[in-house]
C-alpha cells in the first residue's frame, strides 16, 4: 500500500508539473514568430509598401500594404501563428494581382515588430490597423477581413465589433484556443488554464457580414470538424445580421491540409467570394 501511495503521489506530482509547464509556457506554444524583418522588395513584391504603426503603449508594428485598384475593396489580413510576412508573399502577390488592396499586419515579435504577442495586444493592434485604413480614406464597408489559422480568432472578433465590414474570410479556423489545445493534448486538463482563448465559437454568430470558411479535410493542426462547427453556428444568425444563414459558405478541400489550400483552389474561391460582395452604403458602422 505504501508503494502504491508513493507511485500515486509521484504521478500526481508529475502531472501537476506538466500542467504548470504548459500554463507558463503556453504562449511559446501558441506563438512561433520569425522575428526577421524582410522588406516587400526582398520578398519579391513590387508595389507593396512597408508601413510602421506606433501603438499607444509604445510598440512598433510592421505592416505591408498594397493599394487597391479603383473600385476594389481592401483585404485586412491577419496571418497565422508562425513565420513572418514574407512567408505570405506569394499569397499577397496573387491577391494584389486581382486588384484587391492588401494590408497585412505583423504581430508583435514577428517580422520586425516589437513587443510580445497576446490576444489582448493582437486585438488592440487589429483595431489600430482598421483605424489606420479608415483615416486614409478606406471606409469600413470597403474592407474584407481575412484570417488565417490563428488570425481567424482576431478577424472574427474584429468583424463582430465592426458590423459594416464587407465580408469575413476564415482560412482553417479553430472554434477556440481551448478546443484546439484539448485536441492536441487530450490527456491533459488544459481548458481552464488557457489565457489567450480566441473563442470564435461564442462570437461568430454576432458577425453581420457574409462569411466564407475554407478548410482542408486532411488538416491535422485544426480538424475540419471545427470549421464545420463554426459554419453551423454562423448559419444560426438571425435577422439582426445584414445576412442570415444563407450568407455563410463553407468550402472544403478533399486533399487539403492546414496551410496548403491555395494549391487546391482556395484563392479562386476567395476571389469569387469577394467579387460577390455588395458593400452597403447606408449602414452606420458599429464602432
């Protein structure tokens, strides 16, 4: 009995240490930045400008901006949890080639931006990016929010706060960071300990604009079940939204994984979605 008690105590202590390690190290698991600052020209992008935004708390944020062709909307893009802006250079170039404007923000600690990333900081910085575009004459109604993986949690919250955005695109979205953590660590009681929760599940039904969800059926990072669940919830939107359930489209790719959807036609579907958007001129922005 004494030996059993010692074994049980050892296992409990080890489990407790594991929980502590995951709790204090969770942001290093969520955010995997490449801090190198690469200019658009170095990444092979012409007619893309590097911008520097200064936050209220003194951080400096790097952003890349491509101007929209006349009459075209601007995509405010929030990237995933790894790499830097240059990792998305090909996608930026292909979007730019369609005439869409692109404004892609580098999170704190990524690609030359100072500071450390967190959900609170990322949401404040997303607001700053939107305000910057507004101040330069780009109306909220002419902005499409595009979130990639981690960025889907930011884009959805911004769309819920600003009801007049033209559209919301979610590439490989997760329902919440707690759900994603539980998926990857099913043997650990992680849900109560997640700090940056990115709870898209509880927010997406508050989004008023049309929504496009893209997901690979072979995704092992964020299972397709999460994308399907978000589509299901979004379709419950009522008459308070500009569009109801019919304004939600889920596109899946049989061979697609987490970050390779462009290889299976994702940008074609993105372009069709943006072309279909009717940007309202008579709705007061919810600021």
